[in-house]
């Protein structure tokens, strides 16, 4: 019968392919970690440029302090709190840059947002790294409790959600603001990913299954060739 050998070949190919994919993922995660550690020179922001993840950037403009967004359910040092996301306008006719200004702990009163004021009158220079919003596999509900008053309280929003709430286009990344000595916000950034060693472990499991298919095939072949064994 051709079915068992064919099934074995399909499984062997599948397990090897999955193992190689996990090795590729490990290399990708290692590259991201290396990019984060390497840093580099600060580049001036340009709306049409392509940037690598964690590329250092600097940009001048002004914060829109009356349009702040608090991302809730963010944990730092086993404490619940918020990321403070503030739109930054570097040119009137260009998309807004969303700046993650850092984390602040949630206060004792449920639903009362911290008072994180920021001036939007003077032009200033902001430095940071190219990053992204925190993500979750399944969002438990809508991104905002309401959009009738600012600041907004958000639950795992996307950049499209923020653009809709702001009624402005936004750039396709978030700027993770550099740490500063005179801020109460915690800015402790690190790659949001599982480490490359876990992918290598997954690859080992898939290659082990592929080897098991080969061993089973050899055993069955020997039994068929030597029925008296």
C-alpha cells in the first residue's frame, strides 16, 4: 500500500519545514535583540522614510497635550498602570507621531487617571526609538470606553484605532521616548518578544518528531523485509 509511506513523507516534510521555520524565527529574534542593543545615531524623522525597529530618532514639534491616551492594564514591577501615549505634531499637514512617554502606576481610585500635564505651546525636540503599541492575542472588548472626553482610556488599541479617535492620520509606528531624569514616568524599554532560545527549543522538538518518523519507517521496512524477525 502506498498510503502509509506517503503519509510518512508528508509528516517528515511538515516536521522539517516547521523546524526550519522556527530556526528562521530564532535568527529574526536574535537580529531584533542585536538591533536594540546596537542603538546607533539619531536620525531626523521623515514621514516617507522607512525605519528599522528600535531605530533612534529625533523630531521637533509640539505635543497635543489635550489629546492624551492612557493604555491600561500595563504591568511594571508587578504593579498595574498605564502607558501614556501623546500625539506629537511635527508638521501641520503630516500624520501625527504617537509618542509613548512612559509608564505610570494606577492610583488608588479606580477609573481616575493620573494628572500628567505637558506643555503644547513651545516647540521641543523629542528623542526615542522606533517601537510599537503593546499587543494582545484577543482583545476583550472595544478599544475605548468612550471617545466623548479627553484624555481617553484605551484597552489594547491599534494605531488605526488611535487615528480614528484623533481624526488624523498617524505614522505606522510609535516613538518610545528616551529616559529623562526629570520625569515621573518610567521609561524602561526592551524588545517585546520571546527569546530566540525558545524558538530553537521548538525547532528541536520538530526535528525530533521528524527523526521519529524516519526511525519508524526504518523499523517497518526491516520488518517487511524480514518477516521472521
